[in-house]
């Protein structure tokens, strides 16, 4: 499948194939696919303020997953794009999904970064996201679709650690005579 998605939003199937083409075979499973797709999509929304794909994400007990991923993958298998082998997903059509260089330069490092994490690390990260916590009401309600606009809350994506120094001149001045006095 040589889907041309240069300069446009990826459809869910193309996004899945794009990710699977970049995962090591032992990590090409439901778990990694769903977690990486969520994190890459939400990082893209955080930085670019637009959707990367047409995928929607459901908040379930195991964290965010591509909504109806099982049905999508079974359809892809029936069209001989992938082979489902238990929880593993094997690519049958490894032709690359074409995207712009700008897009691949942005998402490929994210796919590499998140694919190096363990299941436990990915679970902890995705369960701790504000978008997942808000959608599940702190993991009390499952099954709702996570609003991609909530990606703006995920400040951990901006890991530049750029701590700005505030000059003393820019700090507010406190008039200590006007402060309430407290007795201990």
C-alpha cells in the first residue's frame, strides 16, 4: 500500500501502517501500536495544533486505544495488509506510507522514543496523561472518546527543560507593611 498522504491528515489505516513499518517485530503488537499511536498523535496536536490522523482514541482500563482498533485490524487483515497472530501484528504489505519529510522528521523520533519504553512505562505514561484522566474521571468511567484538544494539557511533551530565568527587576514588588500579621 503506497498511500500518498503528503501534506494531509493520515487516515487511521495509513497511520497504523506507518507505525507498524517502524516498530521492531517483537514490539508489533496491540499494546505498542495503541500506546504509540496515542502518544504520537497527541504530541503532534500539542506542537502543531492540528490532527495527525483520523484516528479517535477510547479511554479504557488498559489506557488509551484507537477506537475500534480490533475491527480496523481485522478489516486490514481481510485485505491482506497485515496478519494477526495472537496479539502480534505482522505486516504483509510493507510498502511505505508516503508522508512529507517535515512530518516524518517530526513523528519518527517519537515512534523510536516510545517504542524503546517497556509496557509498564507506556502504561504509566498514558494513564497519567491529563487527557486520559479527565476523560475517565480519574479512571472511574471507561469507554469515552478522548478529545484530542485535551492534548494541550500534556506539558510533558515539551521536554526541552527550558527554565527561563526571571530577572529581579521583573519580579513583583511586595510592600511588607501592607501584609497581614499572623501570630503563632
